[in-house]
C-alpha cells in the first residue's frame, strides 16, 4: 500500500520545502505545485472553474510521474 501526503496551507509557509524534504527522506516523487503558476498567467481574478483546471492538471501530472515511476520498477 502506498502512502500519499498532501500539504496545504497559505503562501510562503514552507510547504514546497517540506514536500521536497519528505520526498528525499522517503525516496518518493514530489509533485510541483501548479496553482501559483496558473493564477499568475491569468489576466483576471481566478474563479471556481480555474480551481477545477488546477486540480485536473495536478491529477494529470501526478499520474504521469507515477506511471513513469512504475515503468522503471
């Protein structure tokens, strides 16, 4: 059984650093946050549909990384 950890919280609180450190410690993949990049690319304030886009992209990236990792093992 695989354990997955999701880290949430406000900006600039060390979530990315913690995620990278956990990934190194457990020799596991770390999934890059996509929300900040997506929102920065918008010319308008983000709305609920944007949150769905972010979630879908994060799920796609997660599947890609896990598929690649599973092919190597």
